[in-house]
C-alpha cells in the first residue's frame, strides 16, 4: 500500500479559543480539548486552567460553529468535570486537576470521555492517571472512575523481567476506539515507567494499546508507536480519537523532540498514523515527517513554548478532516488536512 504523507499535512485555519482573563477558571490557559457531535451540534470540551490555584484544571464546555474556513467557539460557561474525587485532588485539598479529555462516541449512542486525573496516588504523591466518564448528551457526565489494569510484564535489555502495576505509575493521553473489535473495547494510552526500568527497557515513553471487556479492567498491553524519527526522539503520545477510513484507523498523535522534559528547546509536533482496521496493534503507516509543527507566535510562545498538541477532530463533507489542537498550552487552534482522508 502506497500512502503519501502529503495527504495528512495540516494547514492552519486559525485560533478557536484563547483564555479570557475575566473568567478566573480559565485565566491560566485553555488547551487540549476534546470534540464531539450530538444532535447536529458540535461541542468543544476543553481543559480550562485557573490562575489560582496554579495549574488547577477543569473541563469546560463550548459549542463549535463554522466561521470562514475554520471554527469559532461559543462558551457555555458549563463545567463538564472538575476535581471532586480523591483521585482528582491532592491531599492539601487545594490542588488537583481533570485534564486533556478525549471523547469517543460508542456504538450504543453514548459517549466515553477518557481524561487525566491528577490527584494523589497510592504513595500519597500527586500522580496523573487515567479515568473515564460517560454521557448521553455531552453536557452531563457520570464518572466511571480510574481504570484498572492487569500487570504488565516488561523485559529489559539486561534480561531482567519487570512486573509493572500500571495503577501506580504516571499515565496520560488515553483514547478509546469508537467500535469494539473482536468483542472488546480498545484504548490507547501512554504510561511512563520508573526511570531505572525505562533505562533498562531502552524505549522512550510511547503509545500502548490495551483491551477491555467492561471498560473497567484493561489487559493485553501492546506497544504500538514508539519514537522512530529524530523529531520523535523524546517521546510519543496519543492525539485524536481513531477515525475509521478505508485504509485504516487514522490517528493524529503528538511527538516530542528534545533532550529531556526540562529541555527549554524541546518541541511538541504532530504526526499521523494508520492502524489496521481488524487488528489495530498493527501499524500500517506513519508519517516520516511532522504533519504540523510549531510555527506561529501562539504555538511558539505560551505557558509551554513550542507546542502543537492534537486532541480532537471534525470530519468535513468533502472527506477532509479538521484537527483541533492545543497551542503552547495556552490557546486552541484548528488545522485542516490538505487532501481528503476519509
């Protein structure tokens, strides 16, 4: 199968949302939103960061409306989720967060939100972990709680085998597939292993895939997208929910080029990949070059500089797709595939 990277290149269509300093709950930034459609309306579920407490995040709601060649967001000033449960709050009772949602419509007509719950972990320290919520209308959400995992067996280059309890380590960027495959739900996620184990394993933080019968316990963990290109060298992570196309499940993911998380010159870029329709553990294509990289002022200067972070999409009638993405952890933009991809 010959697939041209140019099909997935993204052209900017403008800024959708910027923080409103008169809304304290988002004065620290708006970023990394989910998108979904219900009853003919398109919604944006965006991470809203308060100025005080620092990095305290809620998930807020807005409606999306076409404007020119892009989109504009009309805030509903309605909270979808805010830190409430113990796994979303710190022991100090002040800090915490619900972050970076991705929303997937399921075959039964409901919607599942996967999000990062930034609360106290088993050891008492703040730990980002994956939680789920369900909705029938995108406006009202019922928590399903933290996901659970069967143990992951990981073999190091030294020959040692490690048994990792994924409930006890950092995990982000969770995304569900919109269909069951082989009768099971499928989720993408990005665990970060303890430093010594990661060094022995030898593969940077990467995108994994897991299966579930009940949306509660996840198993059969498989590494599918680890860094390959120089612009991915620090890590890869999930982006948009998988979108069914004739050639495979299309995802736009993020990758980080840099020496470390503390590298002030690191860059977050967007890539594209196609996963096999019947067995998404098989990667049948990934872009050799970024399909979008930081290039505008809003993407290069913000709370975290040099970030484009794809998290949502809107399909267009002509087969092209608009990708909604975070800009420098401060604003939200939209870009569009230059060619039809559906």
